[in-house]
C-alpha cells in the first residue's frame, strides 16, 4: 500500500506545518530507522521538499495542505491524490495525515507543558490549556477509537450483507 518511509515523510511534513516539538523528535527517530537521511529529515522539518522523491511529492504537498486546512482538505486536492495514487493508497495517505494531526493536537500542549516545567513556557500558552488538552485527550482518543471500530465493523457488515444478495 504505502511504505513506512513515505508515511514518515508525511508525518514530518505535517509536523513541520503544526510545529510540534515532541512529534518532530519522535518522527525524526522513526524516519532515521526507516533510512531517511539526516538532511532529508532536516529539510522536511524546515518545509523544504527538495529531497522528496518525485513519486511522493504530490502526497507530501497534500499532507501539508491537510495540515494547513486543519484537517479539511479541498475535495479537488483529494481527488488529485486518488488519481495519482489510486483510491486505496489515497485513503492511506489521508489516514496517515489525520493520525499525525491528532498526534500534533496533543503533542503541542505536551511540548508546551514540558517546556513550562523547564522554566521556559511557550508564549501564548497557558497551564490551563496544556493540562486541559492533555486531560481531554485522555477521554476523546478512546472514544474516537471506539467510534472508528464501530464504523468499520458496521461498514463491513453492510458490505458483507450487500455482497450476499
């Protein structure tokens, strides 16, 4: 479907847009394990796509677009990804992008809290924001996973029933 090195490039590109320090660190480690060069990682974390493989460029730019639009990509942009990569790979690219968006959603306040504990609070952040986002995530993520499971099982049952007719 989509290889893990491409997934890490997507993760780094989205993390660059959102500026999540914790996610940058984690995905840099994972990208190195996937064989990405230090220069390629540094470039992606600086918004430079010079070292992106030509066949992955459209997917990387799409992931950045999804991050820029806070998870609401333009339909035409998604359609162009489907044309480029096929439906299954396009769904995988979108899913990977959505996963890192959720990671950034909680990674940013976590990064801010860690910085605050070192005596260097993020400008524009508050302790209330940092703690409330992390606590709210502890509730929302399990609920979201349950919702996704129910939708997937429901879709499988419906499709399974439809194919038997």
